[in-house]
C-alpha cells in the first residue's frame, strides 16, 4: 500500500478530515488523522499499516481533542487484511479503495454498541491534487516543477586519450519537485545517450524535463534525480568503456561521476536506490554497467540496445575498409555513417594507440579487391564487445540486480538489432538470469519519447517499482541494504569500516580459518588478509531471507575477486549464510557470517591468519533451554557415531525434505533428492579410512521458537594405509521444529580449518 503515502483531504458528514501517511520503514506505514468540526477538532487518530506474516494489518488508536485515548492505555484496534484485488484492500471492518492516482475512498463499517450497523463512506483526494492546500481553499495552486542544473566536472580519466577528449565533462542534473524539501533524499537514475548525442539531448530534443514533471505529478514515479553526462566522442560514442585511445569512460562514470553526484546532491547513496537506463548505444552501456558494477547499480533498463549479440550479417560487412585505410583523419570519413560508427566501435574494442590516425586495429582489410579477415583481431573484438560473449563471466552479477529489462522494436530496419536482442534474452535464460525482455511494434528508437513513449510508460514505472525511494522497509530490502554496507567495506579494504556491520560479539566462520570471535579478531583477520590480497570485487546473490523476528537469516552465493601483491588477479565463487541481528532502532548488524567456496582452494594457507584462538561463552538465553541443549548434544553424539561407522542413513534422517546443504568445497545440495545421493557417495568415498575418534559439539545456539540456530564444531582423527591426519571445522545449522516439536535440519553450511 505504498501508494497511500502522502497528505490527503477528505470529507466526513460532520466536516473535513485530513490523513497524513508517512513513507514506509521497517515494515510499517504510519499515519495521522485529524477530523474537524465547525470550530474545533472532533478527534485524532494514529494508524499504522504493518506487515503481519505474509499479510498486512492496520492498527488504529483514537484520541479526543484533549488527547485522551478512546482505547485503553496499551490498547488499539487491530484490523487484519481479509482480502484484496487490484484496487481494493479489504481489512476487517474497513476498506481502502484506490480510485485514481490522486484519490481513494474509505468504507468504514460502524459497529458501535447500541447503534445500527452502517457504512460510512469517506472520499479522499491527495492534497497537491485537491482544490487548494486546505479544505475549503479555492483551486488554482501552482504545481511545483523540477529544475535542471548544468555543471562541469573536471575528470582525471582522459589523460591518456589519443583523440583529444577534454577532461572537462558537461553534466545536466534534473532535480525533482520534492527536492525543495531539504530533509529528503532521493534515488538517482543515470541516463546514457545514443550515437552523436550528449548530455543536452534528452532535455533539449525529447522534453525529458516536462515528461518527468508530469510523471511525478501523475505518480507514474516518485521524485527521482536524473543525471545525464556527455559521453560522446568525435566518432560518435565512447561505448561507455575504458580505452587507451578514447579514454577511461567507465572509470569516469563509476569513480568520478557517481561519487560527485552523491557528494553534491541529497541522494540515497546506495545501489538499491541507483539505476541506469540507456537508449541505443546507451542501452548497451547500461546493460554492460549492470554486468560489471552491480555494487553501484541496483536496476538496469536498456531501450533498444545495440551490440547485444550475434548478427545476421558479418560485422565487417558494414564499414568501408578502403575508406578507412585511406583516411588521414576522422574528417576523411565524410558522411559515411557506418564507417564513422564502426570507427567508434573499433576505437573502444580494438584500440591501438600506436596506429594513427584512427587508432585501431581493423579486423579486416582489402587485398587485391577481396576482403581479408584477421581472425585473431576479430575474435578479440567480439569477445570484448558482444554482450552475449561477456555474459558467462557476469551472469551472477546480473542475478544480483533488483530489476533488469530491455526492449526493442520488431520493425527495426536493421534486422541485426532484433536478432541480437532476441539472442541475448535466450542466452540470459540459459544462464538463469532473471530479466524482462519485450519486443514491441515500433521501429528503431521511434517510440521512446512523449507521454505515450516508452520512457514515460515503461522506463519510469520500471524504476519506480525496482528502486528504493526511501529507507529500506521490507525484510528483503533491509537485508540487502545491510549486505551492501558489508560489500562496500570489503571493497574498500578498510578494516575499521568493516567492523561497523558486525555486532561487538559477532562470530565469523570463513573457509580455512578457525572461527573468529568479536570485532577485534574479525578486523585483525581482514587487516592481515588485505596485505596479501585486496578485494576488488564482491557480488552476493541472495537466494533466501528468513525472518526469525529478532534476527534475519540470509543465504546465497557470491563471487569475489582479489588483486594479489604479485599483480595477479584471482576470482572464486562460493556460498554464504548471514545471521543479521535486529538492533533496538531496527537496523541490522551481523551476529554471524559463514562463507565457503565451491571448490578446494589450491593454496589454503593463503587464507589462514595465525591469530590467538578465539572463544565465546555459551549464549543460551536461559536455563529453560537445558532441554534443547540436551537434544542438540544427543544429535551431535549420534552424528559422531554415524560418521565413525560410515552410517549415511542416520545422518540423512536428520534432514527435512526441503533442506539445503552447503558442504565444504562443493556446490549446494537442495532437497532430500540431492542430499541423499551426495551423502551416500561422500560416505562411500571415506570407507578407505579408519576414524580413531570423531567429536561433534556446539559452541552456542539460539532458540527462535519455530527455528533454532546452532554453531557446531567437529574434529576427526583419521588414518589410512598410507597417511593419517586431523580434520577440524565448523559452520552453522538452522533447525526447524516439526509439528510434534522435534527438530529437522533445514539449512546447513560447513567449513574446514586450515589447521
């Protein structure tokens, strides 16, 4: 019901009524009602729309004009949601019916004692859309408008450009009408242009400011900041990538423009409130940025992107290679559009700073009247250019986005654009990347602008749905925002910054490292690791978030990239579990995190830091949990016997049918149909070893009623005919209570210590 946020004016039989609803936060949508009589208030009301499990409820408390409560001091009226459809929300005794973007009607069933049951109908209109600013004030108030700010940004990203790109970049920023409210912050949408267009194009040629003003008035979107910068080059476009010929355009955007906007304007400075949209070549750039920088952009929309996938015609059939070979300057290409366009493409994706005047390696040339294709140059060009070629390396990044869409017109005269867009959508589906792909009836970029254009009808509603327009309120958004702060700290390689997302008594369990207890140990570990390898990329993809009341359990997969002291780079993928504790102010901090990799790393010693052995006291909430402690102890003892005797069936019996196991150095196993064969094969593979002793215990647990979180440890002494050793490790188990009160293992992640 976020649409109800705002200031509303209504009419009751006895006089006007005002309803002010604040922005949603932490699963609550609070409001205030003032009912007026002829000369004084009739009553006041505080109402809160709140999440109630998978549904909603509205809680109401009434006061007299003297602020005496109608209900008991600690009481309130609770009206749970009974049903809903596209425009109506049916709560117990009260219905909210949305009749338009600026209006709704309340139907209230009067159940007062001694009175006949009757329905009170109260129509409301939004204050900004009502006849004046107060009940009874005549119409004629001037609608507030957004404004444009033109500025210049001095950049350090073009010092190496060989084609004379100015380091002074022009930027136009649209500030929405609500920006006049100095206590508000706003999401940001970055707009990327097509060939031969600059920062002025959307506003000067397409009326973007007027469209945005109208869209905000009509509640097509909330107040949003739009940023358009000049990404043009003499040949037409930068393609939004780093190039030793044209300059480092990607760096300019992500390292200079985004930080400048966040520092200069009142933005919601998080990826969940930041999107990127592009048109044509800009659509290509938007998708590519979503691939490479999901830590910055939470949602991506490509309007008729080009360069998406394979072509029907070979790409080298387009430019005039004789003309390119004869050219002594860019001006020599004249008005040959394809040759200019492909010059911009080659300068971006096949650059050669030592090959003037056009500074690229051509993938083909004319030899005795025939076109000779250079295979190695062509392969290198396509691997860096085509989005379908880039996808395998960046699929998980795209999976982490809040929203991803692109469209194209089937009447595009260049069939390659249609074929490539369709191929990209199919390729995304093959890699399991959630996305929306829409083929509409238009041509190339001919249905994008105006109130019937796709920017107004599709792009703005898409971002209104997928970006945060205020502080995170849902469980999903709160966990995502908290993980975003952890991601920023990891990439910053700042141990002090990394301490902030953790509780003081947190525990961290990472593959090959004995458990870390408390912020001091956690930061000491990351400080030591930062000297060996710097985190340059970290992209988590959450697969599940469970709300346990005072904690959230987030599970998912991640990709992490390091830069080593040797200058080399490494990348690994793995799985994680985070337990986020809910603080008194509603914010989230890590109680614990567990991270493991999908394979055995070749140098586990590189991930071990020799620190004093940490410890934690058993964190059982009360003596009443002794029975649970005995239950878990018995399960662990039985598990130890099963491991020692190679009894897989006893271990399998612990799991629920829908369990997920995240084992050491392996991929996740989902459901008993995958867990059973995995444990049977794992047990069979260990029959060649004899276990001298097996110990399984826990170092703490928390009881959440329906769920129990346990922190297990294990140590196995083994020997075979040729070797012997000790294996130690730990992890996290999430048990779920069955209807009879017994425990079933629901989620499990395991780690191994280096020593």
